[in-house]
C-alpha cells in the first residue's frame, strides 16, 4: 500500500546539529559553536535537571498528577484558569491541538510567509487548506494589521507571530486586537509567543481574557532551556474548558517533562540570565556585524549576507553553525541565535571574516 498524497506537505528544515556538522567536516564537536536553533545557550535550569534525576524512578507511571500540577502552576503564573492551559509535548503539538479543535476538512487558514513552517503543516495534517500573507523585507518585515487583513477572506484560523521567527519583527498588541476585531466571529486568531520573554512588549494574555476567538501559544524550549524535553502549551478562551479532553493526546506530556517544567518555572535566576544575555547579544551583533542586521524582539537576529548557503558553509568550516534561511524563502539571509557572550563574539568575528573574504573574491 501507499501513503496518502503528501506532496503538498512542507518538510520542516531544522538547524544543523553539532554532531552532524562535526562528522561531515571532520571537526571536534567540542570546538563548535551552534547558534542555529534558537536554543538556550546556558542549557536547562539546574533545578530542572535535579527534578529530572529525582523523579527518574517514576517513569513507569502515567503523569496524571504532575500534569495537573503543571497546568495549575502555569495558570497561577498567568492569571488564568487551569482549564485554559492546554499542555502539549512541544508548541508544535499545541498547534495540532488547536487545529483539532477548530479546523474542519477543507477549511482555510492564513499563515505568514516567511514564517514557521509548522503552521501550514499542522493545518494540512488536519485536512485544512493554506493561504499566505507576505511580510515585506523592504519594510523590515513589519506586521501591520493591514498586511494580514488584505489577505484575509473568511479564514478559519489566522496565525500571527510576535516576536516573529525568523525575522524578529513584532506585532503590537493593539494590532493583534485589530485583526481579531476585523475578522469573523468564527475565525480563531492564534498568537504564537514562543519568544515573548525576550521582548519588552506586552503579551496577548489580556486578549484571551477579553475575547473568545484568540489563543496564545507558548513554549518551554527557549527561555527555560527545555527544548529536548518537548514541552509547550496553549492558553485558550475560558469557554473552551471541555475541549482539551477531546483533543489531547492521552498522557502526551511525560512525567519527567512535567517535573522539569515545574522546576524550571521556579528558577527565575536562570531565566533572567538567559533574557539579559540574549538582549546583550542582539545589541552586540547590531554594533559589530559588517552587514545589515534586522531589529529583533527574539533571542536571534536576521542578517543580510548575500549568498546564505555559501556563507553558512564557510562559517561551519570555521566551527560556527548558523541558520541558513533559504527554507524560509530568504536565501540571502542567515539567522544567528543569541549565544553566550563568548559564543556571540566568536560568531560575529567569524561571520565578519567570511563576509570580508566573499567581498574580496567578488571584487577580483
């Protein structure tokens, strides 16, 4: 037998890993700096690591209590009810849960281009159809509500991202409100706030409290450093209390993941250090890169380099792994994750050297 037709499904292209690059180039993994996947450069919270070790002997049990406790703790922090918090094994699956709850076969969704590929992937997995609204590089990838609404035509779901990946642009809360007010009552606006901790702008939590057609998406992968544990959640309207049990994968979030999340929420020092360093790194890149750098509210910056593929290859040979944005439809740009101070300085120096060499070869 064959699979169903998957030709319309986009393949998600992840940033290359340290072991992968080291193996391909014959380098020592310890000598490489990976700034391609927007991970936390300080790793997970030490308290989360301790919680994983402490509860490792409980992995034979389903995580019902830990799951309940984590939903309650998140809800308390955010000022919402526990029923509004839909825990998921990653923000990606949180998108799937929202799609299961609202997308019917053939209904259309609206996604940003460039943008996170999984918005469209998730919609198509749930038999939705996908349209795009385009962010303009000539306008610094700005996200005014008109950009979304000009492409809107009664879509079932509209996805917006702030800070936006990979560009770093932000959408003002009032602009998200404008989109929600201008779209149909049966249109859900999904606001992806995976990088919200790194921004100084207000979050969309108030919108969820005001309306029944806005949901937020959050993750523990970035500021909390738990990318490998796969933990995310959606914050949904209060009226959706009964829907979670009907769309949630049974025991999808593991015992150890829940325990790590509970501990990470309490390690404010680790989160504060992560945010402070990311904001420092953004400024450092702006001041020292010999190329055009876009303003960013996330833990990454987008840099105009010309031939991104060639630049990425050259940087990797020097032991610095950056993100080629060709898969985002941006073949002339690279994304640099905010690393530690030493990692960021090395990445900047390496990229400047590569760009100087490219310019020298082009002028000959």
